C-alpha cells in the first residue's frame, strides 16, 4: 500500500510518463498473442466501451482482444500495475482512477508512476434533472430558489468522491448555494427516489434516465458539459448560467509503465481509428457517451488538468472517499 501522493507529485509523475513517450522505438513486434483488457463494473459504460473496442482491436490486430471484467468494488489497476510491461495486459478505467489518490489515504497502486496513458476513450456528461414538483425550469431559477430556501432542497448522490458527486459539489461550490446531499449506494435506488419525489434533484447520466425524461416523469434543467452536446440537442449547459462550470467523466486506456513506446503509440493509433468510426460512435452514444480518442500526450494533459481542478475542489470542500 502506498502513501497518497499530493496533486503536485501526481502531476510531476505524469509529466515523467509523458517524457517517456518520446523515447526511441525498439522495434518490438506487437501483438503476437491475445491481449487482455481489465475493466470494472459489469454493464456500465467502462465495461461497454471496453467490449466494443475489444472487437475493433481484435480485427485490427488479427489477434483476440478479451475483456476481463472485475466486479464493482474491485481494484483493476492493482492487477495491471503488477502485470508484465509488454502491452498484453491493459487497463480501461473511468476518470475516478486518477482522482482516487486525492480522495483516499492510500491506494494499492500509483496511477501515474505505474501506468502509461494510451488514449482517452469517451466522455460522459451529466444531466441536472429534477422531479416535476420542484418549481424551477432552469439553472438560473434553481439557483435563485436555493438561495431563497437554503438547506430545503436536496439531491440524490452516488458515493462520496464519485464523478456524479463531484459534479454536484462543483455546482454548489461555484454557485455558493446550500442544497442537501442524500447519498445512495446504487444508481437504481437514486432514480427510484427521484421518480417518487423523495429527492428533488440528481446529476445523472442520460443512459439511465433518458426514457423518464421523454415520458415527462423527470425534467432536465441542463447538461454539465462545457458546450452543448450532440447527445442531448437543445439542452442548455450549466455553464451558460455558471461561467466556467464543466464536469464530464471520461474513460481512458492505460498500459503498465515500461511498456515499449511503439506499442503505446500503436495502441493509441488503433484506438483512435476505431473511435472515429460511425458505427462505434453510435454504439457509445446509445449509452450516453461521446467517443473521443486521443494521443497519449493529450491524455497526459487531460489528467493534469483534471487533477488540478478536482484537487482544488476536494481541498476546498473537504470531500473524502467513503
């Protein structure tokens, strides 16, 4: 078990990983045997993205790429951190993977020193949704009501430090409003409570609540992405009323540190090529995710930015993982 790294130390290690990507290729042939992708959360967007990419990469490499899915609560990063640095054991993880050291006293791996970034995979914006009984139709009206009635409005939340919780925490922090967090262990329970009017708000992914929005059982106030999203045309951004607000959870692929640089770039190129295909982009959109694809260096920069932003938020609000 390692001691938690500070945000500054994490970013320095990420910078070192970025520098390593510029090393001279060794000419390693890859792949010559099946590749395993470790993911967590059966049925979630991480698992789904890993499976659609596994098929695309299997075709590109003419080698089988399989998904080794671990149950929720497992720590897949630890498995990959102990694997051989040969590109045959990869990690597909959500953004909480690199934010975790900011929330926990100890983690069993170092997300920067133990891994080399390969590519961003997708982005999932959250929707700020409300029960129809809440008398607001916009973010502006919600902020005004919350300031008029501090502590009287509540919202459903996933576990402390989760991506949706951080989206809500950033919103309350930037708007200086007091709305009460009601934590839930499962997304289904959150949605059920919201539909029943037991809670009034939620920062939810579109894939889980889209049909409730269409039926009118829930109303959507805004989306958490910085710009309007093709996933939900016409839905205004929170940033339109709260300048600078953005909270989108991302997924990415990593390899064990020490993996030859030409393997990293080959994987990045094939992943990006796959994510640019209309068929795969449409599949991700069906679960509320937008395909991205990036170079390893772009993922490094994304991680730096998010660690800095979330580190400031976590320090200011005192959030810790439960």
